[in-house]
C-alpha cells in the first residue's frame, strides 16, 4: 500500500509553489538532492509540517521510512486503526505530525500489475497524513493508511489517509476526527 507516490507534476500549481518556497529555504544545490518526481521509500523528499506560527504548512526535507527496530528494513506505512496504540508510532503520531503533499500516489492493478496513478479529481494537492521522528541521519516519516474506498478495493485493500488542505492543517495541529477525502481519480500511467 502506497509504496510510491508522485511529488511533482507540472500541472499542479500548489506543488510548484511548495517547490519555490523550498528552493528559497534550501537553495538550488540542496534542492537538487531531493527526490521530486516519483518518490520511493528511503528517499529524501519534501514533507510539510506546521509552521512555528501554527498557521500554515511549511515544507522541509525528510526521508521516507522508519528504520525497523529489530529487522533490516524500512517501515513506510502505519495503519491509522492501530498507530495510536503502537509502541513504534504512538508518540510520533501524538507529537510529530506531518503531511506528505503530492500530485498523486501509485498502486498496481491486480492481476495485470498495471501501474495506476490516484489523484484528486480537480488535480489539487493530495495531502497524505503522516508523522515523523528523528533518526541518526535526520527526520524520517511514514504515511498513515486506512481501508480503501469501496470503488478502489479491487486495486488495493488499503489507501493513504488523504485530507483536504484545510483538514491537513487541522490534523497537524492535533485534531483527530477529521473527514478524509472520499473521491479520487484513477488513471493508468502508461
């Protein structure tokens, strides 16, 4: 579930504005070190968290995936149903929320294994709920998941927790009972 996503799409004005803000913060050289297209686990990519004024989402580089405490693998997703009670995720979910802004996310259609891109119907910003913690090489994040919408279950049984931009801000402020986006556009990628 959500093992890859598309950060940058030329048609997404909101993503372009996040990139411009990030370029001002980091400079062109540091920006070039980030994964800005199709994002894979373990890559460094822009993630948004609440600004110090708590009035807007601010992008910063983070690495996708928590190091597993007992195995040599990354944990890239957390189930929204169990994350609050999890020893691995609970504290981060309570204190270090973030939003993974994207143009869309990918799943593979069964049984053809055709790659499908899920986007917002109006091509606006797709905001996936997540949280982060610090590791030796900097902040790492995971994406929260939920059961898939009924019309998407034939492709995958889970999907990211997707919030509107307004609810993404509220989520980062600590609110929990927020409505998730209930409609996505699905299209094959090639």
